[in-house]
């Protein structure tokens, strides 16, 4: 009896040990809500995805997610709508150790997160999935950071910064679409006198004001603000002081509304499409939203800040451009291998769906499909124009020096209010010295 009891006890202990080991083995591999480590093949994985999941991009994200389900059926993602706050929320997540598994990262954010070890290098997953081979030649450079590694797979191409023109407002008020600085100033003065906002700027975000400054600079210096960040020149150089002086005169003439610094993009777009504003500024990616609202009643210009005698020569020196940016992965994700593969493949599918669903006129793919709906007049014009671009700069989030980016955002916003050119130049020269240390 005693021997049987001992055998029974031994068997129970062995079974308990097996169950305990099995539980330990499975516990870390499971990923519920992005909280486990990389799961075994076939196990369900849920990833948190911080994305610009809004407006026209919603069906693009949904379609890309559906296609990825065919390739990685074990993975599901929860999209969190990215805040339009100049990357403050995502930085707060990083500081709290709570980054989503996948997130959109600009080159400036990449630089910050590299230093804090918050972003995963994607070199291996790019090679394993032949991502570079799927990109066209001009887009391959967008894949790699200046240190030779890749931290984000691009999802869109090199967009230009544009000033959109409400054709009806111009025609009804007998104003010529400006091709140079004198015509631009005249247009601003005329619209202001008629209580029409000349340019609706969503300056609640800081980058549109910086982009406006960059557009003024490229008419004098094609390197724009990016040239200064790279260590060449100062704000005291003639090209930069002249650009600041022109922008100061335009704002003094009433270029922006008094409420511009409390205006978001939706409000700026509404002012423009309703005819309360004659112009608005955004990247070329906004063409679809604008043409849906306005049809053929919209045109584009690139940088009407050039002197009349130089306007033709600098016509295709464009503000905006491409940089290493796209979908990135948290280095601390507990599903980082799966997240890395998903982010890389999702980026390519996202680019494909933008072409199919939105008629993206600026594809990054080598074998780009034809859009479901043919390009409209404005998109066709942009495609034709882009073939003439001589130089491009960057958007503010493409500035990789965080000190310089912060300084130019803060000082430019202040300058657009007080219009003190000398103070702006001095402040920016001091910021450059600090940024270059």
C-alpha cells in the first residue's frame, strides 16, 4: 500500500512538473495585445500601430491590413490615430517606455530614438524580404539613414511643398496668380483689402510656418534650411536675410489671419474651399482631399517668392522632398521580429494601395500598378511638373538635427507674429551655433 502511494505521488509530481514547464514555455511566447515576446509560428499576435489613420488614408490602411492578413494571418493590428502635434505624443510614449510596436517615424524622430535606443534597425528584415528590390531607383535612398542602417521603410515618395490656389476667388477679384514676389505681395494686399484671408495656414502645428520660410529661401538658395543644418552657411547669408525680409513684408501686409496659430488643417482647408481664403499651403499629398472638395477650381504654385528677373531661372527649385522616413518598430517591442517583418511588408502594400485607391502621383514602387481611377487634371499637372524639378530640400520633420529643428520651429513661429527680421536672424544664428556643437 505504501509503495503504491509513493508511486502515485511520484507520478503526480512528475505530471505537475511537466505542466509547470509547459506553462513557463508558453507564457513568454504568447502575445496578447502586444505584451508577449515573439510567438511561435501560427500563434496569434496583436500589434499596436501608431498611424496617420485619418482622412483619405483610412481606406488605404484598411486595404493594406487586409492584404497583410493573407501573408501573415496570425497577426492583427490595432491602429491608434497619430496626434497632429509635431511628434510630442510619440516622444512621450518613448519616455514612458510605452512605444507602440509600429509607428510612423520621420528622419528627425529616427535621430532622437536612435540616441535613446528606442528604434529597431531593420537591415536584416529588409534583406530577407528583398524590400529594396521593390523600390524604384529614386526611392531607394529613402530607405537608408545617414549611418548606413535602415530604421523605417518608406511608404510614400518625395513630395513637394505647394501653395494651392482657389481659382474662383482669384478670378472673381481680378487677381493674377503670382509667379514672382511682386505679384505675390500685390495679391496679398488686394485680398486683405477685400477681407479675404490671403493664405490659410494651419499654424497650430509649427511645421507649416517653417515650410513657408523654406519656400521663401529656395527662391534665393536651393539648399534651403537643409543646407544650414548640414553645416554650411549662416542665417546672415544674403539668401536667408532676403527671404526673411520678404516674408516679413508679406505677413505685415496681412498674408495670414490673426487666428492662424489656432488653426488646424481641417479648419484651414475649410477656409480655402469655402472661398474665405484665396490660398493654402500643404504638401502635394493634400491634392486628393482638395480636389474632392473643389474639382477643377484649384491650381498649384511652388514658391512665388523670387524676384521678377530671376523667377524663370529658379522656378523648379522646390521646397519639400524625401528623406529616410516611414514605418518603424520599437526596439522594446515584445514582438519585434514579427513587428519588423509586418512593418516592412505593410509599407510596400501601403504604397501600392495609395496608388490604387488614391491615384498617388508620386509612387516609390518599381512595379507600380495603375490607379483604379485615372488621374485628375491637378494630379496630371503635378506629375508633369515633377519631371522638371531641379532641386528639393525637405520638410521640417526631415531635419535630423533635433536642436536645429526645435529652434527653427520656435523662432519661425515667433517671427511670423512679430516680423522682427533682425531679431530672427540673430536668434537663428545663436541656435545654429548650439546645434553644431
